[in-house]
């Protein structure tokens, strides 16, 4: 029909429809005005050379690996005891030319897995001669034995559980123009006080030689006549009993003072086990196997 745009159904694909839609709309605009400009036919763009390709090289410097900061391993807090464990004092013994053995024994309730004990030896100018840390516990009755390598006389001390022990004096053996020795033996706790040990601690010899019977193993007796103070408990036959008996003897302050005065050399006699025993033969004819365990 003249002056109108006629359409006929044409099946076009979606791509063809989108490509021809602009031409189709322009041809139908202006109410059929044939003078309306038409779009020029599509032509390919002129061919051009592709732009030059520029390659940029970037160098990245990787810093050398560094060790991660080290964190110190966690440490357990120090064990604090409820009461002073150094009630039995300190001692030293068995000196040779370069060392001496330091001793103490912690009393009271100790942790089942043990406790650290610090020790230190200083000279007369308070300069350190030797120090270290050892460990003790209930399985050894709280006993401490330390071999201290020292070059000369010194003063030693132990620390544990927030407490500090009394101080003792020790020394290695060395050539000397004068060497003062005291001897002692048979210190029956029940039959006398230890005034002789007070004299030794005041005299301050270079060595004490103890010749045996540090304890007497008999059961406690009643006060009176020759008994001026009593043992605690029955006659010991096992390790706990003997430890208790030694603790009774070391409750004497004069004995503790003499043991801290200088090194001791110690041998034992029969009362350390049982009166008049010999080898595996007991005073009372006990079974040798049982007596061996007691000894």
C-alpha cells in the first residue's frame, strides 16, 4: 500500500534480527517519506597494522627467609613448701684435693615427683666457687648429696621450696703447716647432752673424724637414772624407722652446729644397724635373709 510500511512474516534468527534492526527501523520512519536518508551499506574498516607489542620485565627481589622469633619454652612455677624443710641442718664430708660432698635432708611433705634444690659455695670474699641444682624427693627421704668441685675453703648453702638452709663451711684437703682434727664416737642420745659438740663448733677444727655409733638403735626407754632424754618409737628395722632415728639425733642443735663447722670423715659401728651384729649374724640370731634386708 502506497505511503505505508508493509511487513511480511519473515523467520529470522536472533543474531540476524539484531543486526538488521537499525536498518528496518530507519526505513519505516517518516510515515513513508522516501526522501529520508538511508544508512550507507556496512563496509569493513580499513586494515591497519597491529600496534607494536611492548614487553616489560619486572624483577622482584625476595628477601631471604628469616627464622621465626623464638619463644622460650614455658617453665613450671617454683614449688613452694608450707614449712622450712631444712630442720636437720647441713653437713659436708669426704674431702679430697679438689672436692667435698655437701649434704642436707629435706623434711616435711615433699611433692611426689620431687623438688629442685639449689646449692652454692662461695669463698671468704663471697665470690662463687661452685653452684648447681639437684633434685630430691620422698623416694630417698629428701636426702641430698652433691659433689662440689672447689679449689679452696668456702661457705655453702641450699635453697628449696622458698626456704634457705643454715650455712656450713667446707674445704678440700690441702698441704698445710697445721691441720686440726677432732674425733668423736658413741653419741648415745638418751644418756647425755652434746656439750662436746658445742666445743667443737666453737673450736672450728679442719676435720672431724667420726668413729662409729652415730645412732643407737634401741627402743625408747623411760626417763630417769641414766636416761636424760628419750628416743622416739620402737627399735628401727626398716628404712623409715632408721630415717626417723637419725632425725631424732639431728634434732640436737649442738650436733647440727658441729656438722656444719667443717668436713667430716665417717665410719660406722654396730649400733648403726643393731648392737653386736657381725656380717649377716644378728645379735638375736635372726634369719640371715631378713637381717640382710634390715642391714
